[in-house]
């Protein structure tokens, strides 16, 4: 990293890219790249991103630009904050302008459709030689930006790198822990969105608090089984990026994924929900990829399977929990059942 204060460049002007940019700007020079002129003007002239974060102020020193080359040419750290299905395209534009050793930290909680790849695998493919990691945890953007205490974990292949990057994002109210389990953190962040939709369906059907707790707990078991078989550490799934984020996303009225589930249970179509929300809900596309990965690993994921049936195969939403309840429960810890 450079001997001057490192420059952080955040790619993506949505709610979470802006929030992380605002945190980093408290610690070091930070530039945010957004494709939308209005977002850039709003940040530069009003220290707001009203489209995504209403009237909550961002750090005054956060600068924004629509010029991708200018944003990345002097970067010491790149932060990837565009939704998963657009990440590869953005990285392909970035790679020719960025210095070769610059680390890339993904904020993305989704997998690429078709390839089923995690974002760090895409970074390694498109930007070979750049250390790639991920920052994730229970972090509803607006609450972090409003200054409510929260925590995340930063995963880098080398622990020393994680420790250096930790300092750029942490504040007295945003605690950043470190780990080297990039794989586990990335799968945990992506998987929990699928289960937040499932919990939203239960809440939308007014299933009750015990049902919600049952689904969250069994969801954690499913996430862990798949994540570990794909190379993640089981302890990661018990931590901030796993259990922590699962709880936040499954219970927050601000979660977009949970909102999708509630909307489906209320009889709305996906198109209608997407139009009302106008923000990304990564779980909607992740579910089919998760089913593919589970099949490859020979693992059954009953809750995810129900969501796949509803989202991709026309199963009436009211059938969701009936289908699950017909299955006999097995061993709580070692069983494959839900
Ligand atoms: N919001 C949150 O609380 C959290 C989100 N995340 C994750 O962060 C990632 C980003 O999500 P979030 O910020 O919430 O998303 P939002 O829906 O709030 O915003 C998406 C942003 O990506 C931009 N974008 C979309 N496609 C492209 C493209 N092809 N090229 C350039 N920019 C593009 C949009 O630009 P435009 O405005 O011009 O459409 C917008 O600025 C997701 O994977 C999400 O799961 C992780 C933790 C918390
Ligand atoms: O990842 C998040 C919280 O940690 C945000 O969840 P949603 O994308 O469901 O809003």
C-alpha cells in the first residue's frame, strides 16, 4: 500500500456502496464511482444519496464521480459494490486502469448466474494477481449510515491484508473483525438472502414468532451444510457473516429480500415487488444457483428447495410451509432433513 494515506475507491452508488464509502471517508481519502450523474451530484453537492438513502447524510469528504478511469487509476484499494449480476462487467471495465497490486474487497452478497461463481473468483479471473476478499455481516445500510452500532468481518486470503484493510473501514461504531475464510464469508452472505425470502413468506402469511425462529434456525443448518461442503469453515456460519446476517436480514423490515417474501405471501408478483422496491434483492436470483450447487454436492436443502419452487417453478406460495411440514423431522444435528 502507498506511504501516503491509501485511497479507497468504491464501485457502485447504491445504498451499501455509499454507506461503506462514507465510513471509509472518515478514515482516508475515498472516491465513489457511480454511473448515475444525479447520484454523483447529490453526493458532491449535498452529501446525500437521496435515491437510496433518503435524507441521511454521508461523510462530507466523500467524493463521487461518473468517470471510471479517474476513479480507479490512483486507487490503493478497490471496493466492489454493484449487484452480483453486474460485477463481472464492471470489473472488466476497471481492470485496464488499475494498478496491478491493488486489493479488491467485495461487498456483494450474490453468486453469478450461469457460472455459480463467487465474486472473489470472478476478480481472480478478470483481474489476476489482485488479492481478493470480502466484507460482510449484519449490516442494513441505512442503520449503519445513521450511526447505530454494527459489526462486520473482513476476509482476505492473507491475515495481514485483512488487518490492514480493517483499519480503513472501522469506526468507533462499526466494528470490523478479521478472518481468512473468504469462501465461507462469501457463501454465508449469499445464502442468507434465500432464507430471508423464506422467512418473509412466513411473516407475510402471519405464521408467528415460533415459525420464524424455526425457519431461521433450520436455515442456518442448511447454509452451514452447503457452505462447509463448498470449502467454508463451519465457525464462519456461526459468526457475523452467517448467523449474524441471517438474523438481521430475516427480521429487519428494511431487508429487501425479506420484503420480497412478504410481498409474495401477499399475492404480489415478482415484477410488482421489484418495481415497488427499485433496489436489488440478491436472493431472488441466487436461489437457482444454490439449488445447482447443492445438487452438485449431493446435499438436500429443503427450505431453499421450497423457495426455488415458488420463485422459479410456479408453486403457490401458500403451499410453502405445508410442503415442508409434511416432511418428518430427523436428527437435529446430523440429519439432512429440514
Ligand atoms: N444495502 C444493504 O444494506 C447491503 C447490501 N449488500 C450487498 O451490496 C451489493 C450492492 O447492493 P446495494 O448497494 O444494496 O444495491 P442497491 O440496489 O442499493 O444499488 C445498486 C447500485 O448498483 C448500481 N449498478 C447496477 N448495475 C450497474 C452496472 N451495470 N454498472 C454500474 N453500476 C450498476 C446501481 O446504479 P443505478 O443507481 O444507476 O441504477 C446502484 O448504484 C449487493 O450484493 C447487496 O447484497 C451488502 C450489505 C448490506
Ligand atoms: O445484506 C444485508 C444486511 O446485512 C441487506 O439485506 P437485503 O439485501 O435483504 O436488504
